C-alpha cells in the first residue's frame, strides 16, 4: 500500500489559499486535507461547503474532508456536491454510525471514521468491515500546531490489526503533530495517509517541506514493522 501525503490547509494562509495548494501539489501532495469545524464539537470554527467548492476548482488532487462537527449527517450531501472525494466523521457524535458511513458511500465519496485520542479502538469493532479508511487523531482536534501524542503510534497499530481482522485493507490515516521526526514511526506502525499542517505550511517553503515529508514517509516503508 502506498503512503499518501495530505497537507492540511488549517495551517495555511487563507488569504492565499490557491497559492498554498499549488505549492504543496508541486511538492508531491497526494490529497488536500480540509478540516471543517463548527465551534460545538471542537472549540474552533473554520469553513463550509462554499469554500470546499472553491478549493475543488483549483486542486488537482482529491479533497479529504474531515468533519469535526456535531451533526455531520445534515451536511454530507453538501460536502459531496462541493467536491469532497473522502469524507470522515467522528464516532463520538454518531449513534447511527453504520447508516452514516453508507450514506457517504451512496454519495460517491470514500467513507472514513475518526477516533479522538481518548476514544478506544474497540469503538470501531462493529463498523470495521464497512469503512473505507480510519483516521486516528494524534492530537485533540480543534487547532493546528499541537504536539504529537506518543500513544498514537500504538493506536495506529491497533487500528491496523482491527481492520485486518475484519478483512478490510483500507488505509489508516493519522492527523496531528506529524513531522519529519515522527513520520517514519507512524508509517512503520501502519499509517498510510499522513496529514500534516504546521510541518508544511509553517515552513518558509511548503513545496520543499511537502517533498521532504513525503520522502521521509516513503523511506519508512523499508523499515521493519514496529512492535
């Protein structure tokens, strides 16, 4: 399974978003990660479907839309129509997760489920055969530039084992505090979609930062699997 780099525009300059997206695409970005926050589920407010639609017009790679919102079911169709290729939702807010996952698939997008740092992997037990990918949060969601939670590395390993046990080869995604210092470890643990915001857009050269992070992630595939 290939390793994909998904720069998170949460850390980009929103006044020059088109240029920021162009830079990371030139650096080899495979996806653009879009964090949608509502000020209720997480303590921040970001963007909605109109901005996603605008991003879709300039992005040459698929949009990976992460819904950090209280009632994602209300907005699935709007984000799919705006151009989301992947839509992920939080297990913590959805009592009918199976229905939501299949609603996303019916809209033609890949369906992902997200785990907050304090949410146990067992929460995915019943939905593991159905998801297209799982996103492990390695910081508490809401703000960019946070420090990676070390426990997340073993959590990635647990999620990979759960998906494998369910016969699901969908990728594990990781988001939060990822940089060149830790990306090899999380890839070796089983993460194959790497979200990075501050490590890319907090640098003076996002194109180069994307290229270097991708090289570090791809190099990790030759390492022995972490135990």
